[in-house]
C-alpha cells in the first residue's frame, strides 16, 4: 500500500476512535484546512493550524451532530496528494434529520505530515439536514 494512503487511512481510524492526539500528530504545524463552500463550518475557512481545526471544525461537529461518521471508501492518488471518496453519516441534534451524503476529501502531504485539506460535499443535502 502507498505509505501516504496508509497515513490517510490512519487519520480516519483516529477520527473514528476519537483519538485526537493521534490525529493531530499527523498534521503539520501550519496545516491549512478548507471546508467546502456552503458547508455550515465553512464560515471560518481557511482554518490554519491544529488548534483552529479542533475548535472550528471537530468541536462543532460534536456539538451539532450525533455520531458524525466518515465512511471511508476508495483512496486515489499517488505521491503527495491523496483523495478519499466516501460518505458522511450523522443525525443533526437540533432537527433530528439524518445526513447520508457522498463526500470527497483531498489531502496534501509533505515529509509525512498533512499540510493541506480540502473538503468536497453535497452542501444542499447538508443544508436540508440542518434546516
């Protein structure tokens, strides 16, 4: 397996396990994180650095969604750019609506660390679950 694919798979495993230290250990100190335009957490994009990502993305996911899950599908790409094609699954805490939507994440790596992230998702489906 491509070592960068293994690193990205480990990121998702750490996220699923709630192992924030393991997840963050894979991020470069100046990692740049971009949520998809129109996604509810895109209001502070770009997030720069682990602290901004933890407070601006991960903490808000926990607050707003029950059991937010990234269902990892295919990984594509060679070298230092890896894209994951998968699905989000969760229930919105306020509306009770279920989210089950296709997503893609592109990860840029350098020296074994994540330096950039870009989320792509059907934001209309997300808005329907939130509103």
